[in-house]
């Protein structure tokens, strides 16, 4: 393999900090300066994790800006648009949220869907970093928590009520974008049934920045994505109407696992900071409910979890990162969990002999749907390596967590901070100067 320049930890940390400063728009950080010039919900949470290593005050401001865009019903939208910034599609004019939904804020402009609820993890990092610093910084963090506790509770309540109304312990998504794993093979069966109707014309922007078509979803896929947005608009993004009209409805085990661990994390924060006991009990109930829902989908032999297609009632079995959702929440029988850990470590995932680094690819290299360069269909995403490393540390698996951290840093040591990487060659793919990649590195080095 041709060798890329490798930076020392000190150099890498400096480059990551410089990148985040460069992507800083004052109150929000753009996800990536060219391809994603706005604030994305789960990107912002991971960016906050990295910013907390640099400035607790700036980290809190990042989430503050996101919460200003929270909908009246409690939803945190997946995009908060920066005023006066173009170059991304679909933009505010396509979503029309403020014009169509009484729950959407008039300003700032937002999208009409959500993303995984990783925000409690970011709040935890703000508080942890603040504890290592002086009284003034701790005061800033605690004041932020007091100010935004209600926002966090409203967000979790909305997810539990609007997206799991039957109490099955699994979050229902109405668009693959809500998973964060936009074109994952997990959604192929559901997308294949989306019949595109009278779709208003549009012009993509993403393929003007990433010009290699092998790295991005196809135009046919984009037509389906945009048709789902039109379906949402026609019912004014109503929580009660979406289940009646949407042609994509999937119970996502990975988002559900994040809901469980985030609720548990927020409950622990609430206990430590004297928040209402009723809120803490409610969060504990969410943590348990969604852990049970995730584990109920697990194969009793391998432990691999699966998504559920709401419209057909069928399980959707794929070989993607989502199969490891039970490792995030715990609760499987030990023999089953051990089988799932062997799958994670083995030749279908991190132990595949051709991988450049021993980190989890988004889709198994041995799966029929695997595409080594195509977005969520095979490439390695450093932020997912960070998430599993964090989760394994939380489970008490320090050695596993450290190994992922070490391999993740080796991959990132080229200093490109790419959106994702080709798993066999290590080639940087997607957008460069990706904020959440730099943030992951900063937290690892912090």
C-alpha cells in the first residue's frame, strides 16, 4: 500500500482543533464546509463531544443553537439551516416546514425529520470536561444543563410517544435519512416499494462536491428520498398522519439502542444533578423499554439484531452495523452476547483479513450488498468507531474500547478527517474536513 503522511498525536490534535475552528460559524459548526454547510443534529452532538476538549463554553453553545430549532412537539430536526448559506439540497424552500407545520419554528429554518438521539452523550461529555476545570467552567456547564433539561426531556418524550406509540420498544422511522445511515442495505426492501408519484423537479448538490458516482446514492435512490419528503409535506409533518400515508415505515433497532443508552445516560445525569425524580424514573423506563425492544429482535444463536418493516410486519435481516445493537444496550444471555462479540471481532466484520484497520465497516465485506466505496454500504465511518468505543467503555469492556480507539486513531492519522474511508485501502472518501471525524479524534486524544 502507498503510505500516507502520518501525524503524531500532538500534530493530529492540533489539526483537528484547527479544522473545528475553521468550520465554526459562531454559534454552530458546519458538518463539512462544502458538502454539508449547515448544522446536522447528530453531527452536532458528536461535534460537541470534541469541542468539550477545547472549550466547555463553546461546546454548550453548539447544543444551545441546536435546541433553538427544536419543534414545539419536542422533535429535534435533522438539519438546522444556516442563514444565507446555499449549496445544499434539499434546502428550506423544499422542506417548507414553517409554512406547513404549526410545530416547526419560524426561525431558524429546519428540515422536517429527525436523527438518532445521541445528544445526552454530548451533555455527559460537557459535564465530564467541566469537572476537570475551575469553578467558573463547572458553573457554565451546570447552568447549561439547568437551562436545557426541559429540551432534553421533551426530545425523549417525543421519540417515545410519536415514534413508538404501541410501546414495542423500537423507534419507527419514516425516511432512511432519519437513521443517519441514509442508503444502508437495511432499507433496500422498504425503498424498493416506494412508488414515486408526481415529483417536483430538483437539482442535486451532493454530486457536484463528491463527483465520483461510486461514493454517493444514485438518482433513482434520490427520487425515492424526495418522494418521501413530498409525502410528509402533504400531511403537514403531522405525527398522527404520518403513519397513515408514509410508504416507508421501519422500526430501526440501531436508533432504538441509542434511545436506550441515551435515556440511561440522561437518567444518570439527572440523578447526579438533582433533577426531578419523576423525570429520572421516566428515563429509566425508556432505557429498559427500548433495550427490551432491541433484544427481542436478536437471533437467539448469534445475537444479531434486525430491523422490522412496519408495513409488512416482516423482519429485515442484513449484515450491517445495526446487527450489533444489543452490544450497546446489554441484556442478552451471556452465551448469546459472546457469540455476537465473536461476530464483531471475526472475519465478517473487524477481523476480515483484508481490512486496512480493525474497525467495523458499515456493511460486512462478505455481504452481497457490500460496496467498499458507497456511503453506508461498506465504508468505515470513524464516528461509528468512536460510538462503539464509547459504548464498550460504558459496558466495562476497557480493552475492547481501547483497541477501537487505537485503530481509529491509526486510520485518522493521515489528517484528512474524511467522512468515511475505503475499508481495504484506507482511502479517504466522501467529504473532507468532516467536523465529527475531527471531533472524534479530539475526544480520543483528550
